[in-house]
C-alpha cells in the first residue's frame, strides 16, 4: 500500500508495540490511520481481526467506507453485509462489530483488534477485546479523541498503550483559520481536548477538587481505627476498599480490590486476608485481616436477596462465614457527595482524604466519576451510573457518610 500519510499517522501505523494508540483532535485522521494499520496487518499474513466502533451506524458510515477506499479490490474475496464480515484472498478475515453490547464479543478468537473512538465506549469493551487475543498473543490498538480522565487516559498514563498524539492542525488538510475560529467560540478546556488531543479533567467531574496532593504513601497503622467499605456486585464488580481514620478525622485509603464474579465465599476469604486467586486469574491478599479491623461498611443493597447467593442477602452470607460487625448505611447520595467533597478539600483549604498511589482503580475513579451530560430524565444532582467508576465511589461514600454520624447500630 502506497498512501499519503501525515507524520503522526505514519508514526502510529509503523509502531510495532503490542498495544498502541492514536490520540488525536477532531479531523486529525484517526480513523484513517487505524484503518491503514488494520489493512496492513490483514494483508501481511493470514489472520482474524476485529474492527469495533461505538455503534453500527458508525461502522456503516465511517469505518466501512474507509475500508472500501483503502483496501485494494484485488485483495477481496467476499463481504457479507448481513454478517459484517470480510474475507480476503490470502485467508484473512475481518469482523466489523459494535461496542454497544460488549458481551456479544465473547467467543471470538482474534489476532488483532482496532477499537475506534475508544474514549466514548465503556472500559469493558477494551477488557473484552483484550481477553480475545490472550491465546494468540495478538495486537490491540485504539484511535480516539480524548474524553476526560477516563479509562483511555489510565492506559496511556500507565504506559500500557504506546501512544501518538496528534493535534487537529497536524493534519495538513485542515485550514488553520477554521481551528482559530473554534478557539474563539469554545471553552478553553473543551478546545484543548477536542483540537489539541489533551486529556482534560471531565467537564462534569463530581470530585473536581481531587488532585495529586490527595495521593501519598500510606502504611496501615494498627493503632488507628481501620474499616473495609464495600459495594457488592456480580457482573458489575464488587469493590472492597480498606481505610483508616486519624484522630483529626483524616481518612486514608491503603488497599483495594475491584473484581467481577466474586462469590460470597471468595469475598469472605479476601476479608480474612487469605491468599485468593481471583476470577481474572490475578492473586490478591488483603494487607489487614478482618479480625484486626473495626468493621465493614456497605449500603442497603447488601440486605437484599441475590440470585448468585442462592436467594440469600450478602449480609447473611457474610455472617455465615464469620464476618460480623457490619454497618448498613443509607441516606441521601447528594449529602454523601458533599461530605466526600469536604474531605477532599474543605472551604478552609484543608485536605482530609488521601489515597495510597498503589490504588490505581480508586484514583482513576475519583477522576472519572461524572455527572450525566445532556441526558433527558436524569437529575443533574446524581452522578452517572456508568458501571465503571461508580462502584468504588459508592463504597467510599458509604464509609465517609458513616464516619460523619455519631453512634449508630452495628449489625452483629
């Protein structure tokens, strides 16, 4: 293939890292570059790949036209519009899929995948696609415009993705005057995100005062009150967070686990600080065992019966396994958020909430937890239930709410 690429596009297409990303401003040629990279891989050797976009209309209107434009016609064996499946003469197969229901990607075995406009889909799509290339040790790459401090930002910040950043003006076909006009009309933060490929804090961030100074090394101190706070789930993950409280009211989080499909028995083993192999295959052992902490704090959902628990409530399962001293916390979500905000940074400029830097998920969720934008029928007072950032945020809020209250009855 002999194509005219910008310097940034060429850098991305030629990148040989297993996981790579093209993070670009609007009209910087992201999807074009991703398609070129995909086609080159498909033509180089026989393989099975998937091209995934947020919706099927985006596959139809953006992705497929690019493939028709860029893929040499002589390389095509056949294309099924009903299956959104392309066969090449060298034996390669390319699947075109939507990210709307990530579970529909299960069952695929892939040699590579291209996720377009990644920042506007759920993290679960990336995780699912990653699981599809484990057996082949395949490649994964994304093309996207930034969308706040979300999961794409996490992957880039943790050097999981080798990324190329391209401003809109890095595309030589763009008229600089058009970008200048946008600069005059748009909010500075939104302009930087959309035209300069900058990861800006989410415009509707719930805890917008959370910053790097809320992150510092923390060592569990047995002389301080220690708690576990929990938000229980199944397909949506269970979040367990360990924290200690200092005499001045400062709350310090020092351990975490966020994992889907954890059984009650596995959760109890984790709380007892046993060595556990998680459903994801990772190993985990809590830094502090349950008999050394003051109690577990959770929400009213833990008192409801659960199908995966044989019809029993989570609190019943916990008690059966020796986990007592459980505090059920209710109350206004909005009030709980105000209490957390005051811990992050009070009106007197005091910080009383800190996270150990090892808590990557909790840190990312503080930065990614946001209010819905332009969604009819949702209260702007309540954060988005995005299934990603809300689980640790709920667990953390239960603890802060409980600590704000005097007394209260513990369930034994």
